[in-house]
C-alpha cells in the first residue's frame, strides 16, 4: 500500500518568512494530494490540493508543487502570519478513494 | 457546507467496556472513514465504508469493528476497550472521487480508557 513520509516534524519561522513542508509517497498510481491544516483543538481542514496532471497550484499565500517522477510534493507558505501556526498534514490518495496521511508538521510562526 | 458530526467530544471509559463512537454526515456522501490520531503518527485508517452495510478494514483494524446501517451514519465500536486505545478518533466523509476527493472531518472524539 501507499506510504507517505513528511518532513520536518516541527518547523519554527519568524513572522513574514516562508515555510516549506515536504512529503514523499511510494505508490506511483496515487493521483490526488491534499494538504490539511489542524489548529489546536479543531478538526483538520483542507487548505489546498493538487492532482497528478498538474505540477503546481497556488492560492494566495499557499502553493503546492508536485514532482511525479521523484514522487514528492511540497507545501509552500509565504509571508507567514501567527495564524498560520498549526499542524499540517499531507496525504496521498491510493486506490479506492483512501487517503494515507503523513505524520504531520507542527508549524510555529514567531512574532 | 458539509457537516460531519461526532456525537461525543470527550469520553472516559473503563478497560473492558464496549464503546460506541457515532458519526453522522448530512451531504449524502458515499464514503465514510474512521481514523485515529496520535502524536507523531499522523492519522491512521481504522475502517472505511463505501456504501450502506459495506465495510473494509484499514491499516489498524484490530480491536475495532464498524457498522453502517444507514448512508449518513457510520459507527465505530471498540469491542473491549483497552488503555492503548486511548486516542483522538476522527470521522470523515467524502463524495465520489470524480466530484473532488477531499475529505470533510468531524471535530473528533477524545477517548480516554482507564
């Protein structure tokens, strides 16, 4: 089955700096890669996603890139703000509409 | 806006008890999932269901069972609760893959087994 690895496990940045979180996946058949943000005590919420026929997708300060050949994808957050502090999960969809999640990254934005 | 509702936010149960966690979604989604979330391990799939009365094992089904008698409701059952089942349990639902694929999560149930 699919295996997703996520790095780093924790990330601290200064407000206004950029943050990058990287994930690798093992199953070349996976074709959908969402990112979820989970604030303390709240449910994970989808913030951006990308499909395997696209290399990059942007939504304001957030972007995701996908390299199918290398089987890795990354989340980029620019101009970080304190409200970006949360746990971020990447995921890959394997057969049957099942998402396999990475272990998560705790992002702290210091003001 | 899809709503996924989990019946309890916090539960404390004793070892050996049978525990029921309930999840209801209101958007007629075919797919429903139960994950457990533990620090450093991310979200791990326990069971999932593609349709009424249908269930499939996920990656960590041992000690759990599920029930889906109605399309909108997916129940997770801990047959005999143990302390290593203390965790956050998240329910999710999604529509057909060709309609997006993203999950909507419930708020979670934090279960403590003593």
